[in-house]
């Protein structure tokens, strides 16, 4: 097996914020060389706080002022020896700085050019200013989670959804395009819409609406078709337990754990009677769980074959022996740095017999200027110094 | 088609052969994405059909629209993998494929390993290895096990009264489909065609954890990620800038006038240009963040008298980021989605035609050929309609005796 299957693929990465960086981090974990084009005058790049450090691993950082003709010429030169371009500029910036697909394909006809934008690069709303948080509303998901409230709490706005989802779509498109290129030698243009990326994952709502029906139960708060099912308050501070009963066996398991508190009605073994009584069953379960210890009840339910989980937080997940055994989080330079790829492959040649991606620390801004401008573009130290003096390399 | 007619562009994955086993939304959706991109996907169902064929909503003739969304564009065959001969036929089909995508349940008992199997993905709730793989689980419960529900209800003013809340619709499972597609394309290249190919373990729990970028970054930065209570000192900064939710006479909008110049234009839209002169109310972004709740109340007094479409149009004209909170019906009618031919029209045997999302990107080959979007497509056939295809697949193998022995056909 060659896990670094993208070795030899060079990606010019103009992206910022979240979706693009998550995409190129993933490509880097599979062996692609990511050249991240940054600018020390943009706070996003120069401050590097918050999530920046956990979504920008595996990249080589260079700083370039793309508003200057020299900077644009250097980009074109870089594209000549690259395979993929990833960007999320506005349409105006792309055209203004000569970075559009039509311009870059003249330099490299087989380039794979991937553009991610809020609405896509065509259509009447293509130039609208959009942010991921607003797209989560426009896509309809905000109306399907929680209750509307002015403080925007528990409404599906945080944590970001549209951005990580866009990254997964973007990575899918790029991997397919790279396979196409390897097989046919042909490049491609991908025009990805973040709105569409979010809407495509809401089939239940769309299909019910198309048939003129309402979705009967919101999956954000319950398992549709299961009864009882929900997230219930337990004893202790902010302790919650999610639980779903889908089958007669799970129902019997729940009854065993509840003991004397279990509903005695034998008719409830069937799915239909339980669904008809869902509200009542959820109420009885809520009353029973309110004074129960969440962890002990969870263990008892698992032993009885009932799907259940405490509502866990990230600190607990990072410490979870199961996550650790699966190398979900990887140490770089002696500290837990980031989540690895969301899959695990058997690899007898790797430590622990499993492979979850190769990761390097997030680079300092401009850390690879000499590599990119010297080694890749062949500019002499004197020329690089001139360009830095002129503000082109910055 | 004669030799002077170019073949239509079938997609970047043309020629790839994929075998899909088991009943799972992520497995089905991931394999469908590969089919959309040009792969030939054979989905194997048990004799009684995939249980997802009964999942709502159903067309008037009782066909599952969700099943159609997950499986259009695939070849469907019915085979009983629980008996020995059926299992041997699956082995045979796997040997002819470039990729196998399966649920853990569908390949349980697959020991000894199929010698000729290609790169193989196995999808399960908690993975194939680790001390807690056997936890009983479900799509809803996984939202809580993975932390997504907890962090989607954080921060909140009253944690004790606000339950953790999961993703909308089938989002978690559909995101799993994306990871399946990505892992499949990686495994295909990483395996370099060797048999048996790499075995890839995809856990629903892992992939939901992977999506939690901000909570992980907060944990990494040493912040307390265990406490959901909102710090009232921190204002209401959402995802990098101020976002307001404003109820309207008929629905709601979300608006984000972040910069001072955007805020000034937004005040004009609301008919309150005078507000911009009140430094203590909304002087700059920091002041607006501190006063977010008070400003929301003031803006809502205006917005509840307005139709959400009017608010959005006025904001658009003023170049302020503002969108309605769409209903599913709004999305089906949405002008932008329609203009980009985002919805395919999928026709069922009973004549029902439903709009279904296509891939959320236009994919254009360097020669200018574009992967089709927005066309008509047929809903998947019933599993038993795959008999002819199965005959063809087995023509080189064993003939009718084996066919009958396969049961379930």
C-alpha cells in the first residue's frame, strides 16, 4: 500500500477561513504538496489564532502580494509546475488579478481549478456576499434545529457546519479530478456552491416538501420512528443522556434496566403502540432519568443492548480510551495537535498497524518563502530580496 | 452512436467498478456520489430488499423517495449473502470490482478474507477496532456520543433548560457518505490495484468528531469546553462576526452587517440612518458586539412588520449580507438553485416526479464538457429487476445452476 497516494501532486492554495484550508489539509495528509499563498498584511494569516492552527497542517507557507503585476506573474509561474488550484476569492478579485481559470489554463491547460463560493460562480445570486453562518440559515438547516431565539443559541449556527461540509465536497471533487487527470491527462474546472453543498444533505425535508407533506419528527431532537427516543436530563450538573428504542429487543432491554419504573403494558412491545404513546413514554423516561446517574445508566443500557449515550463534550472525547486506541487525535511535537483523517486503514508497515494520515505542524507565515520562490521558481537570493523590498514578497 | 460521434462525458470516474453491500445511508450515499461522478456501482440487496426501501417519505405508490435519492444511477441486484453459495457469488463480484463499500454487518463472517477483494471500506457506528466498538448505537445517539449535540447547544444562557441538539434531517449520515466517497477514492489509489486491497475502517462516530473544528480548537487552546453556560460579558459574536436573526412578518432573515460601512447602509435600509450617529449604541463593531442583544430588539421591532423577501431584496441592493431562513419549499423554488440546474427531476414507476439535489458543483472537463446536472433521471428499479444484469455478470462464471442456487434472485 502507498498511503501517500497524492505524492507528486502540487496544490496552489489561495483559500482562507475554513472550507478551503480543511480541504487542503486533508489533501496534504494524503501526500500532496500544498503551497499556501498568504499575505502578512491580512490579519487572518498574520494572527493565526483560534482554529487556524488545527486546520492548516501539512502546508508550505509563502507570502506574496497578488495585487502587484510581479506577484501575479510569480503565481502564474508557480501554476506552471502545479496540478491543482484551490480558491475562494470573490469573482471580482479573480478577474482583476488575472487568476481566473481561463487565465491560468493558458499557462497550464491540464490544471485542476477548484472554486468554492457561497452561491457558485453562475446564477443571479453569484456575486452576493455570503458567510457560512448565513448560508446555514439560507440552506434551511437553521429552521430545522432548536427553537428560534434572538441570541442564536442551539439553532445550528455553531459549530460551523457549512464550512466543514464544503471541505468534504471539495475534497471529493478534487480526488475525482486527480484520478481523471491521472487516467486521461485532462484537467478540470470545478465550480462548487456552499449553499448547494449544505442543501444536498437535507433530503428528508426536501422530499417531504416536494410531496406536499411535513416532516413528522425533527431528527435534531429525536430518532424518527423510535419510541421512546430523545435527550433526557440526568442527575448532576448539565448531565444528559440520549436514548432510542427501535426494536422489541431494545424495548425489553430498557424495561429490564428501568425495573419497577418500567411501563407494565405488554402491548408496548410492538413498534406501533410505542410510537402512538411516544410522548407519554418520553415523559416517563424523563421523570425516571432525572435522578439517575448518567454514566451508570448508560453502562446498564449498553449491557442491555439499548442504544444510548451521554451527551459528551470534546474534553471527554479527546480522553476517551476508544478514541485513543483508534489514533483519532495525533501528537505532533509532543502535544495533541489535531484530529487525524476520519478513517483508519490497516497498514502493517505503520506504527500500530494502522494509518490515519501524515501530518506536519502548521507552518509559520512565510516559513517556506525560500523553498517556493528560490527552489520552485528559481529566483536568486538577490532577486528575492528586491521583491521583498518592493513589497511583492511580504 | 457511430465512430464519428464523440462519447458524452460520463464523468471523471468513468470505468471505475464499485460493489456496495449492506443497508446504511452513508454507504448508499457515498456510493451514489461515485456513481454521479461516472463510476459503475452495483448495489447488492438481500432478497427482501434494503430496509431503506421502506423509509419515508413514500410516493403515492409506496416507493421510498429517500431510497431513490440514495440509490439512483446504480445497478441493483438481489442476493442472499447469508448462504454459502450467495457468499461465494459476492466473493466473485468483489473480485471483479475496483472497490467494495460495505457495512460491518454485511461482511460479518467474511473470514477467511476474500483473497481477490479490492480496496474495501467497512462502515460501522464506532469502528472495527478499539475498546468500545460494541456500544449499541443509532444515528440519533451518535450525535450525542460524538459531541456534536453538546457543542451545537453551546454556549447557551440556560444550560439546564436547553438540551443538547443534533444535526438536522439525515445530515450526520449524509456527511458520512461524503467521508465514504473520499476514503474510497484514497483507498483506490493507495491500494495500487493489489489484491487483497487495503481495508479501511470508517466510523460514524469518528467522522462526526472530525467535523467539530471549533470545539477542538478551543480545547487545544486550553479553554473550558465542558461548560455550556454563556458568558454574558462576551456579547454575541458568532462565527467570526456579528450575525443577527430577525423575525419577519412571514418567517425570518439572518443578517451580518459587519463593517462600519455595511452597518451604515443597513441602518438606511431599516429607515434609521440616525442610529449611526449614536456612538454609544453602535459606534463600531466592538460597541455593536457589546450591544448585540439591545440592537437585536430594536431591529426586530422593524423587521416584524416586513416581509422577509422585502428585507432581503433591500439588503441586497445595499450590498449587506442578508438571507432568508429558507423553508424546504423555498429551496425547491429558489431562483439561484434553479438557475444552476441544481435539482434533477426523478421519475418513479407510478409517474411521480420529484426534484432531487444533484452534486453541489459543476464539473467541467478541460475540453469544455460538463457533467450533466438538472436533467431527468429514473428512480431505481425494484431489486428483482436486476435479474438480467445478474445473468450477464455471471455469464462467464457458472451458468443457470449456480444462479438458482444463489437463492434470493
